């Protein structure tokens, strides 16, 4: 199953991001078989950091939660909230998916 994971960062801890980024990127690389896509989100109007997005392939929401808790950004308190949503891809690269 596929999941979209939406993270909201704690703006008061934004200064922690650069310090922990190398560990976070290493974590993503070591879990590339499950975390298929990942990246930061910014507010479209203010350009302020807003959190992050992952696309995850996993057998259950519990597996996704385990990945989230293992991410170095989670243990630092940088993440203010997280939302895990089941996702079905129906369109990609200009084409319908069946």
C-alpha cells in the first residue's frame, strides 16, 4: 500500500534542521526501498518552511509510524505534527494508471 505522510514543523525549532539534516538524509537513503519520495514543503506565499512530505510504500500504517519515529528529525522535536494518509496513485507523468 502507498501512503502520503505530511509533516508540520515546529517553527520554534527550525534552527535544528541544518544540524540534523545529514542524519536525516542518511536515514532517507537507508530506507529508500520504502520511502520512495521525500522533500520539504514551503508556504507558497511567504516562502517560509512549512514541513515535509513523504511518499511511502508499506504494508501497514504501523510500519509507516515506525519509520516516522526512527527519523532523526522526529526525535529532535522538529516535527510539530504528522498525518499519515493512504494514497492511491491514479495519474502519473501525463498518463492514467490502472
